[in-house]
C-alpha cells in the first residue's frame, strides 16, 4: 500500500549516507563521543561527580511494566522512576539475545564490530543451510569497558548479578567482571541463568560453578536470588556513600527458569482469576517482575536515605525483548511482533528509563530512537569523562543526554541516525541469519539465506504485519545499500553456504 510522499522522502534525503565516504565515516550512525572541550563537567557544585547506576534486566519485554501498559504486572517503583525521569518508547537492545547486547552496552560498540554476535555458548543448529561464522566467545580484553573508563577517572566500580560474557566450558578468572574494570563482583560468572532462583541457586546438572560461591554474605533456605542480589547491591552502596561510584546491577530475572517468590505467585494467581487479563497471564512471571520492582524500590529508598538520589544517574533497560514462550505463554510483547530470539521488534525493542532529579526532565515520554550502545558515550559525557581518546576509538553509540533534557525536541534529530542489527546465526525461537536497519520510521530486514528483504513503516504498523518492500522499491534499495555499507564499515562476519546442507532433511531452526 502506498503512503504519502513525505514519508518516503524521509529516507530519500539520506542519500548522503550512500556515497563511498560512508565506508570510512558513517558520521551519524557512528557519531563520536564529545571531546573534553565540548562536554560539560560532570561534577556538581560541590565538586562531586554523579554516581551512575545501570539497572539491566534479563529478557524484560517492552510491555512488561505498568508504565508501559501491562494489564497484570504491578510496578509502582519503576513507574515512580519513570515519573521522576524520561521514559522512552523507541529504545532498542543491540541484539535479540543477551551476551551481544551486554557487550555492546559496556563498550559502546555494535556486536558486529566486536564479532560477539550470539549468546556466548550459542546453539548448534542441525543441518543448517548456512554455516555461521566463528564469533568471539568472551568480552575482548582490548576493549575499554565503561567500568574501566570510569575507574580510571576515580570512580569505585561494582558489578552485581549476571555477567555471561565468558565461556561456560572454559571459565577463566581473568574473564570475570574483575578482569574488565570492576573492583567488586557480586554474582557474576559464566552462567546465563541460575539453576534455581532459590538458595543455593545451583544447576542440578553441575554444568557450571555455583552462583552462591560468588555471593560472599552466605545464604539460607528459601532465600530468593533477586532479593539476595539487592542485599549485595545495597551493602556496596552503603560502603561507598561518600565516594563517586558506578554500579552495573544486572539482574538474572526475568530469565528462565520461571520461578516467582511464593507470596507474589499467590498474589498474581488470585489477580488473574479476578481480572482475567488478556495480555499477561503467567503468575510466575508476574511474580518475578514484582520482585524486580521491589528491588528497584529498595534501591531508591536507600539512595533517598543516604541523600544520594539527586547525585545518582539511573538508567534502566533490558538486554533483549521478552520471551513469549512456546508450550505456554511466558510474556507478551503485543502489539510488537514476536520476541526474544527473533528478528522483529518484539525481539529488540525494550523498556528504557533515564532519571537524574534536577538534571533530566521529569515525567516525560520520548519517541527518540536510541540503543544500548548509546549508554557508554552518554555516561562518559554526563560524568565529564569523555575526553580520553582511548575510551572513544570506534565507538558506535552517540551521546543521547539531550534526549534526557529535551525529550520531545530531539526526536526528529535522533530519528535521522540509522540503527543497525546483525545476527548471522540461527535461533530456535525464530531468527535466521539476518541484518536489519531502522531509519526514521522505516525498518528493513535482510535475510542472508535467500537475501529476502522485508520493509515496515513502524509509525503506521508497529506490529510489522504489512510488508512494503514491493510498494516502496526506492526506500528498500537505499536502506539495503546503507546496510551493506555499514557491514563493510564494522567488518561484520557473514555466514557462508553450507556444502553439506541436505534440503531433504528437516531443519527446525528459524521462522
């Protein structure tokens, strides 16, 4: 179906991205971090730089919070955080699965540039049509992480919770968070999920080291992991109350296994029976979201108690879209299409809330398209640590702090920057090797097995139901060219034909 010409023209004006200079520049897509001379100092009037708290949730879907429209989950503390800051409607993870998104957040670089394009252990697809590339299986030590940059500038640095940026089969202590700039590690190791959310959190099959060994305060029967990680985080914040600190609080929840705290499961079972919600119907999952919200509330309360709330930048997001489940519903990303492990919006669009009282506009909603890669340069700019060129080499993210202070006025400006995805893998939840780009409201998917493309206009079709590549050939061609130039710029690894592929045998991966 055809749309008014101005919408198609939104892409046409970006032909400048398609000239050969794009290969070495991609000025908007790969915008550098501001220099020290250009950035405002991060310290307040008293001379203290702001604390930085990143709250990263595992598998939290775009519709999983009350402030994003859930019809079951109650999240008063996260809703409060949104009321005290800016809530983004068009925020993205850098990948449809966890490890690449986490590496991208900590380095400011696209997973394709890092060659860390799948979750660390990956899936072994039987009889694949394409051979996937041999991607990087741990966070490269040559990368300067956000923790290293801030620690070099005098910050105390702590990681709490999930890490999953190292091999599970070959764990090395130097690949733990403490090998990447974090002074303290509480709960971060090679695993991507706990064996259980109840003490001692062990994998019954013994496939990895025990998570409890990375939580030094001990534990007791019935202890719940989200609560325990919060205890660990609060203890660190109390210890460092008089110093500037950066905490990467990376929750294991709401990843499987779906195990809620019994009191919250009972509460949501009763609520489901009473209210018959249509969107979210899993009481165990709702209980996990509820425990997450309680955790955030405890952190906010402590910051208030210590007088640190106005001195603390809080950035809350998810590492990929929500897991919708197959045999039984886990969560719903509706109206977005699909979920974690797939190419569509449901796999990559995520909640994102930014709050810093007295500095960011409060109670606003922004439609600016932003991505996890932007947190690295943004935090460096806000803290005044943006000047060291060692921190800025080939950073793909851009400083989006203006979206926190002028959330409505910069939407169009940010929409002019293309956002890219590259996933040269198969995933049992639907993804086939593909690349994607969003520019303005257009999003193009390109599959590597048959080079089929799909084009969607997200402002008119957020659910990606009406494919428009045929009706907008010029837009399609320009976005394909933009995508190809970007892959060259970041040296993206590509899958190759599998000479042993047998088309007569079933292939269960991919949609």
